[in-house]
C-alpha cells in the first residue's frame, strides 16, 4: 500500500520491502509505476467488468 501511494507521486524506481513474506523470509527489490500497472492490469480489468455488470443490472 505504501509503495502504491509513493508511485502515485513519483515515476522513479522505489524500494520494495516485504517482511516475513514466506516462512519468515523477507523480500526486497525495486519497482516502477509501469511494472506495478502491468502486474495489476488483470485485477483492474476484472474489477471494471464486475462494476459494469452491477451498474448494468441495477
């Protein structure tokens, strides 16, 4: 969530840190907004289809 908010204001690489991701292993790296958008595209499309269906049936 913190990374998402930072990406809204920045286009540079931002640090990504997830503590205890799997079996107490930490994950670190970097991500840019285009990468986040690409990884989230399918989820956003499913949400959009669902909302359009709800509005159509309302």
